[in-house]
């Protein structure tokens, strides 16, 4: 009985040590630091938005796309450039901007369509790590999302 318990304890300790060795992705404030292999890690999520206010080192933007997810056997929809009746656009208010985004060099103004790259820093704070102006044609319309296939 004691040998079984010692064996289980050894397995648990081994799993904990292995979990401690797993590398986590770098946060935005660690991004500039070199990691093994000499390349900085990149990350974050990029999406299209419309700027509402740029002020110092913060910005406010609203989402350009609105998604109604599929539900049951009913498909969903993605609205681009406009909202369905009764919906509110997602707003990102006074997001702090990291120096690597370089907003001082860019001529950002309200109403401009941009690609925002968001990431987190230590403590789980959401920050802007990149801002690029969209100069392509503006896409307006509704795209359908297929309903998930039901199991049999």
C-alpha cells in the first residue's frame, strides 16, 4: 500500500515539475526582450475599428464588424460597416497605447478606419501595441455564418 502511495506521489510531483517548465507566451511589455533563438515573440489580436478619439497615449475606438453567432440550427451573420437594428457597437474606451505602436508618428484622426493590435501586459491590462491605417476599399454588407452541424 505504501509503495502505491509513493508511486502516485512521484507521478504528481513529476507532473507539477513538467507544468512549471512549460513556457508561457510573452506579454506586450516583454515583447522587446530577446528569447531563446534570438527572436522576440509576437502576439496579440488584430481587428478593424473606427477611431473616435486619440488623446496623448490613449485612444478610443469602436468595432467595425458586428457578429451574431450561430445558435442551434440557425446560422449567424457578420455585419460590416453598419449594425442591425437594436445592436450597439463594441467600444474600446481610453485604451493605453504602448510606445511600439508609434502613434506620435502617425497622423491619426477621429473617423479613420484602422487595424488595431491589442495585447495584454502584466496584470492583465489590455493595451494597443499596433495601429495601422486602412487604405483599402471599405467593405459594407452582411455575410452569413453556417449553422453548426447537429449530431445524430
